[in-house]
């Protein structure tokens, strides 16, 4: 061992250390220079967004000049089904509807920072729609809608919140966007996401933090947080999101809107950007967000047609099954108040009891159900499947070293075990809690285990919908003081802290079907929506 010394007394050692130090500094300098262009793209992207939103405001102004007496409030209060009917019947002009949503979206953005881009081509699309014969109009004729940042739109970036993906505009629209446009929808804006999408907060270095419009100290959820925030305050009437671990469902429950995670590849994922392509055992899927269940059903009707299969032959040619959605037969509903991994908050448990009681009173059967091997499903299958390469693909995008010790996962056997238990009880659908209320900004990273309620169904690849059913009461808040969690670890403690101060915020439930049974999932969602919509809140 070399004693404490003056390096000059050991010239060879001193020279070696100087060489190593110089090499490290040179490597750091080269790395900085190599990645500086990506960082320099961020201020340019921010300026582009400013210009785009100015163009959005200018279009709204031009449209308003055509109808100076326009009152947007009655338009914004219409459901999607009502709006679509009025547009089909020419009871509303395309200009008045687009103007109303452009103006409202800009107001919402000003409050919560939810928009990333304006799709200026919407003006030309509106003009093209006006030339169609009535017989040529699609199901979404004239309906303005928003898209999560990751949906490819020709000439626009799909950033995933990463500087590396800036200034690489899409060469063409993605398949889902093409189908929606063919059905008459008018995409007009893109919405914010967290960096890499793998967070249920909603912030990135390019466009900043999106806030929950119902409580500005809370997150809107992620990764489809911008969509949910915009829909929550009527800045959009229909949106498209994606879901890897709850990225449609968490924002929906946090912001009090409706969302549907579809079965993998029921909706084409061709033309949707990702920070981590190639995942097999954890499925990322596309799905809609809206303000009621009928809106989700209408969106699926529009998407699930021969155009989708023609543009992407890997999508099965399965049209929307109207007879399943509109059926009135009583359902056998599995009931699971806790997943056994994350203790439900008082409001989550109460929402489940409220909903199951109403369903039972309406003639449906409620059957107790418990999640099999939940720790294995979350720790081995979800985490292992998501980071099966040790996170190398993801960390490559973030320019940081990675640890190859993370294990690989597979889910085929577990899915069959879960389905066998489902079949043994002869269930139609399953009712489980949604994770809520909304967490404080910055807390999702401190309480990551809490998303077990959503991630499980990405492992299973089941269709899942979120329906808001109640709001947090003062009594819920009082009972939260006794919340311990099942493990008592830092994630449990942080989760308790994250959900406090939420009186009045929405609480939802999740409605689950077996793979390819979106229509049955929506059927349960509709039942829950109908039964809970006019319930008085407890004193």
C-alpha cells in the first residue's frame, strides 16, 4: 500500500494518474459535445410550440369571424354522440364546432400546460369535409379531437418527451390517425407526456410539467396526462392515448374522465412512437379517452372497420360487436376490492362497495375474486418484461449506464392461470379498484409500487376501462390517517402522503374483460356509469 505522499516523489505514478484524469476529462468533453445538438433542439422546439399555438389562436379567430355571434358553451356541453348527430344533420357548422374547441383548448393549456403542438392541417381537412356528400360522411364527421404526442402526424414530431426525437417529423400519418380522419374526425392538437412515457406523472425537459386541472398541485397522471387534462376541462371531446402500465387509465381516474385500454393489436400500433420498441411480455396498446362510455364505444366503431385491417393486416378484422354492447342480460361480475399488493385508499374501497352494491341491486351477480400470485405478476412478469434487456434500450435514449442484472420475464403461463380461475367462477367481467385519487406532482416516482392496480392487466393483456363513480369525501380523508399499506415501506408511506388533501377529487373503478372482449368491458362500464351518475355523495 502506498503511503501518503507527494506525487512528484513518484513520477511514474503521478504521470499515470494525470493521463487517466486527462482521458476522463476528454471523454466527458466529447460526450458533452456529442449530445449538445440534442440539448440545443429543446429551445427550438419550445419556440416552435409558441408559434404553433399562435397559429392555433389565429385560426380560431378566423373561424369566429365567420360566426361572430357564436356561443361555444352549448357546443362544449354536448356529448360526443350528440355532437356527431348534430354535425351529420347539419344542425351545427363544422367551423363553429372547431372554433369552440380551439378556443377552449387554448384556455385549458394556459392553466395546465397540456398542449405540445397544433395540427394546422386541420383547416384544410375541414374544407375537404365540407365537399363530401352526406353518404360519404364517416361516423366522426366534423368531430375535433386531440392526440397524445406519440401519434404520428405527417410533418410533426412524435417526441416521447425526448430531445433525441426532436426535429424528426413523421413522414406520414399513423394507421389509427388515417382511419380516424377517414371517418371524418379532425385532429387539431397533440398533448403532453412524461419523458420516455414510463411515468405516471406528466413532465419532460422539452415542454415542462402538465398540471391536474382539478387541483393544480396534483399530477394529471401519465403517460397520457395531457389528454386527460384537456378532456377534463372540455378542451377536447375525444382523445387517443397509449397504455403500457396504466397510461390511459391512471390519467383518466386522476382527471375524472373515461378511458379504455384495448387488447393488444385490436387497434393498430403502426405509426405510434415509443422510447422502447420490441417489448413482448408487457403489451403497449392504443386506446381512446373521452367524457362518457358511449363516446368510447363510438370511437371503437369508427376505428374497427375494414380500413384498419387493410392499412395494417396484422390487426384482426374484428368489427365492433353491437349486440354485445347493447345486451341487457344480467352479468356475472367478479369483485376484487384489493389486489393484495397495494392497500386501497379509503376512497378506493368505498367506491368499490358503492358500485358493487348498485350493480347487485340492478340484478347482476357479484362473485368474490382474488388475484393469484400478485407479487410474482408484478415483480417478475411486469418489471422483468418491461426491462428484459436491463433497461439498455431505454437508457440508450437517456445516455446513462445500465445494469444488466435485471431478469427476463414471460407471461403466457400466468395468463392461462388467471383465465382458468376466471372460467372456474363462470365470470363475464371483473370489477377492481382504479388507483386514485390523484397524487401530488413529483410523487409518482416516490410511490412506484402503487400502480399494481393497472400494470397487472398489461401483463395479462386484458381490455380494461375506467369509469369515475364518486369523489373523495372528508370522511375518506379522515380514514386515510390510519393507512399503513401492506409492506410499510417507503413506497407505501409516500403513497399515503401523495394522496392526502384530495377532498372533491374523482374516484373511479376499473371494468375488465377477457382478451378481445372490449364490447363486454364497455357493457359493464355503461352499467356502472348509468347506476352511479346520479348518486348522492355520503354526508
